[in-house]
C-alpha cells in the first residue's frame, strides 16, 4: 500500500520463475528497508541490491515455502520507518519463522557513537531528532519471537551499530527458552561509505560461487560459510576493479558452524526419493544409488539417461542365479577397468523396486534377458569399501540392514559393538536370506582388517563353517554364527568385488604381508564361487559397449560402420572398459572415420589410458584452457583424501602447488574443465555435506599421481597397479 510519506510493498508468495526451486523447506519472512536520497544513481544501486536479495531469499512455490517479502521503499521521515515496523509485523514474527532483515541506506555515527540512518529530511546536526536510530530497526527483528534471525545492514559506517547493539543484546537473553540463532552482518567499517552497486556485485558473486565452487549440499548455510562467501567475493571484486573494500563482518553472531534457515543454500536441490518408503532403512541413499547407476549403465555422465552395458550376459546370468540361490559367497574379480563394478552394479540397480518402476529406465529393465534380471528386492544392502576401514564398513552394512550396535559392550570397542549387533540381527530376524554386496574391497586402506573384522564374522551366516581354523582371527568373532544360522534364523549371501591381476601374472599384493586379496578371500571362503570379468569373451563385450556408446554418433548412423568402428577399438584396448569409453568419447567429438584411420591415434590407443589422455590433453586448447593448468587441475584431484577433493579454495590451492605458480581465475577454469573434454576423467561424490571430486577410476588416479613420468614408465605403473 502507499504510505503518506513512503511506500510499503508486500511481495508475498510470488511464484518462482520457470526452472527455479525453493532453496529450502522452511517458511520465512524477508523484510527490506531502503532509504533513498533522490540521486538516480543511488536508486539504481538499490534496485540492483534488491534484485539479488529477493532472488536469494526468494518467495516459494506455495504457502509455507520460501520467504514472504515485505519492502519499505523511500521513507521520508522517521515516522514512516516506525509505522512500517509496526505494520509489517516484524516484531511479532513467530518462533518457527526464519526472519531476514535487509537494510540499505546512507548512515552516520553521532558523537555518542550511536548509528543513524539518514532520511531525506535528516539534519546531521540533529541526528537524535531527525535521523532514524539504526538499532531500533535491528532490535525490532532480534526481539521478535523468531528463533532464527539474520540482519544485514548496508549503510555508511555500518559497523558503528556494534557498541550499542552489544549493550542492547543483554536484553535479548530469555532464560528457559530454546536457544536462538541471532546473526547481524555489517557491510562497512568506520568512515566507510555505503556500498551501492559494489555490494550488489558482492552478493551476486557470493551467490554464484555458492552454487558450484563451494559445493555445499545441505539446504542451509552457516553464518561462517555465508561470511566466507562474501569475503571471497569481495577479494575477487577488489582484484578485478583495483578496489580496497574491507568486506563484511559480523557484529553479532550465533553458532558459527550451525546451519540456519535464514541462509538458504543457492546450490541445494532436493534429492528425489529413489527407493520405496518401506525399504529406506536398508536401501542406498540417492548418492549411493548414483554410484551404482553410474557403473551399472556405463553412462558417460550423470545427465546421460543411456543404458550401455547390455552385454556380458553369461556373467549376468551367474550373478542372477546366485541371487536366487542358497546362502553363500560369490567373488567378482578381474584386472583394473575390466568392468567388475559394472557387473555388480547392474545386479544391485536392477533389484531396486523404485528403479524398476521409473519410466526413465523402463527400457533397460524390459529389454534385459529375463534370466539376467535379479528378483526385485533381492539385494538388501550394497556398499563400497573405498577409503573405508573395518569400523566404517561394518557400520555402513549394519546401519543399512537396520541393525543396532550392542551398547552393552564398552563404548571404546565400537567394532565389537557392531559385530554383536549384526549377530543379534541375524539371530533374531525372521527366517530368510539377506544379500549384502561389498564392492571395491581392494580400495580400502585396511583391506585385510576388513576381511578379518567384518567379512569373517559374517561368514557363518553365509554357510562357511570353521573359519577360525583356517585364518588367524579372534575366536569370539565366529564362535556362534554357524550354530545360530542352523537354528532357523536369517542366512546371508555375500557378493564381493575385488581387483586382481590376470591369471598367471605376478600379483601386486595389497598390504596383508602374506598374499594378494583374492588369495586371502579364497582362503577365507574356500567354497566361494569366483567370477572373472577379464576372461574369454571380454573383447566381444567391449565391442558391444562401444557400439552402444557410438549409437547416433554425428559422423555416421550406419549400424555396420558403427559396428566396424567398435570392433577396431576393441582390438586396441585389451580388457579395459575405461579405455573403451574414453576412446568412444574421442570418436564422438570428432570425425570418427578419419580418426580411426589415423595411425598416431591408433598407436595412442594401443598405449591405453596414458595415450588417450595425451590425446585429450593435446586438444585442451579447444576448450579454452591452458594445457599445463588443465593438467595441474586434473592431477590435483588424484591427491585428495577420503572420497575426493573439495572445490572451494582447496582444489585451486593444490593445483597451484603442483604447477608451482598461482592459477589466475581458477574457479572459472575448473568450470571449463568440468564442461570440457577432460570431464570424463573425473567423478564426484558427497563427503561431509560437500561435493568432492576425484579421478573416475583408480587407474586414472595412479596415472595422474605418476605424471609426468615418461609415458612408458607410467604405463608400467598402471599395469602393476592392475
């Protein structure tokens, strides 16, 4: 409505523009106070600020979602502001509301150190009578009932609110009430003018940086993450425009590390429900299903709906028969990049009821031969052992099965708590067979301990008696499983994926000190079935895979030409599906017929991953990237710990260290890398609520860590790692 001396606008529940999603589930209120001075340039600067602010704290698609936006524009005198504070309901904000107050104005600090907003009729010699005490506006929000409040003051000398606000904050303490998260941010320091367009740019840069480089996956930010984004944006603006802005600072803050609904995360997108509600406790999370889906389909990226692993029928039949059979153990093994994870992942994914019901993948299910499709729900738990020790692995299995650790055991012995918890799960659960899949056992830093402390205690339920007689393990870990299994309780199918060397070649044994992992597993599980992915028929499977990848290639749609190209690639890549995928991507990006006649390209194909990587690296200039910088950025991910390397600040810093010089505009170059020809060498994951990046295959990680060895030495290192 139109006020006597100003304008009060209520934006309310406006619909977001097409393609936008509400950043979070909370209901919130955004209250904006802008004081203009009649200068058209300052008015434009305010418009730019409001454009970013209302986009960040945006209205939701329905009531109770997003932020109700209420704006005071151009008040002329103090009474207008006071009336707005009353009519807007800011002081009556409810406890459950996320309340955000944004104030932008010229301002001044009086001789009493009190801060005032300067109104059009303000006499700077009579601030007490004609100015608007800034903290009266701030306290209106802070003294509401809302538990989560964020105030941003963008005014001249905004930090001047600090001293008075700290004194007033004592009256905000409410004994016996839930803890409140009150955060106040000032954009300018002493003797600093209001940031007009500059702060609009800082907000926009921070918004964009949080959408990708920050990599935060939860719906809300903490105040420390918000300030970090603003500081990073301020530094970039200073660098680009040769400015010396000090950057925002908090003058009142709640818990630094606690996410708050007043700070919606621009990069957050709700995860789709990928499993039925009845199976949520024992099925994969959305991120985990993505892990299996990537490997099951052979797709080149997460946006690719294709399903390319349509061959390997004999292997798939054996896994399907195992999943329909009695308790036992099946080991899937083979050399690096020979498709172990793909075979396991196909079984895991096709068994999921929600996946089978998805129209997006209906064709993948319906076209698969019936004897290669596992029964729905036949896989109960599927986990990766990558970078997991025994405690992390057993906890992942137990939690997904719905088991609980035995807390009667000492808290310091969490591993034993989970061992006993799983024993209780199998002995108290109704009769039936549970299937557990563990992939990437060779990628655990403590693979031997995982066998001893996780797999062996489960072995009795898989029909493997007398394990303690064949391997040195604590007797109590296996003393009851066989007897309990025979008493009519749950049994276990254990499906394991582990890398090994080719049959008859010297083994690059993992650090058990005694033997390779495959030999260790066969000792523990002498009756286990063993399926190799690098045996006879692998060349035909690779040719089928490349044929599927090249379907619809822009340079030819003749099935005979595609089949011939796929067969030629299969002749050169050996047993490596990874090299086959990389080669197919290069053929799709160029004139494939010409490339297949290029002897230099074929010789690089013969050299495997190293040769293909050199081909892509030599053409990286087509993506607008410097070769040395692109190599350093890619190599950096191979040195990440845990699930991968986070982008924000860490990735550019490691790459610069490897290059031994600073990489200018590193974030933009990482974006180009992730959209260009080298993107296929990377995958991403989630760790500690952040997106992390790593090489798409451990074989690539070995190659990148070895670089810049001579190509022959690098190839030898890859062969030995297999």
